[in-house]
């Protein structure tokens, strides 16, 4: 659960980069999948690499400002807007993974709530403590869910559809990096 919270916080920081207006063209995700293996090799040769923060990949700011890196993208069919579109693909994919993690952890959350509910009231665990513990857990999960869905809502639905359509390909590709 801590990993999910950290991932969501990192995503929140990056979300301000994008508006809800569609950003991706029809072939952008496919171009990303086809060109990024070569691009990452060339980035490495130029002393650049994707940044990894808690399993989330990001392009460093220098990728946007370096003329050599810009040429690497342009030579592979990207235009001047490559930075925003690649960042959006990485962010959207990260949100898809976070959403999947949240769904995976929900049975554990329910199990913990059931355990709280079934624990008898005692002088060590009063009715008030029991209620507060349950309320805090529910509030934390709701907060994480709300943050995740707010972030998903910050990306145009058509862009998320394009990214979701290639989830398996992106998963296979990005796990290799």
C-alpha cells in the first residue's frame, strides 16, 4: 500500500504537465513502441537515460533541451512535440499500472476491515479505537482512489484509450528497460 501511495504522489507531481485536451495522434503509441528501443540506446550513448522513480519511468528535462537528443527523436519520425507526447504515454501507462495495483490490493483491504470488525472490543481496543482505525483505513483508501482517478481524469479519454489499447505491448517493452 505504501508503494502505491508513493507512486500516486509521483504521478500527481507530473500530472500538471498535461491538460485534458487530446495530445496523442493516432500513431504515437505505436511509434513509441517501435522507436523507443533505439532511442533509449542513443540516449545512453549521449549520457542520457530515462529516470526511474519507484518503478515509474520519466524523461529527464535535459531530453527536452538537448539538441542531440532532439535530433534522435526527429530522426525517428517524432516532431517537435515529442517530449510531451512521450511523457504522456509514460504517465498514462503508469496510471494504468497504479489502477491495476489498486484493484489487486482491494481484497487485502477488505480482509483488514473484516479483521477490525471481528476483533472484540476490549480495554486494549475500545469501540472508539476500533471505529477510528476502520475510518482511517477507509479514508486512506478513498483518498488514494480519488487521487488516482483525478489523475486519470486529467488525461483526455481518447489519449487513455490509445494507451490502454497497447497496455500489453507497453508492459512487455517497458519491463525490458
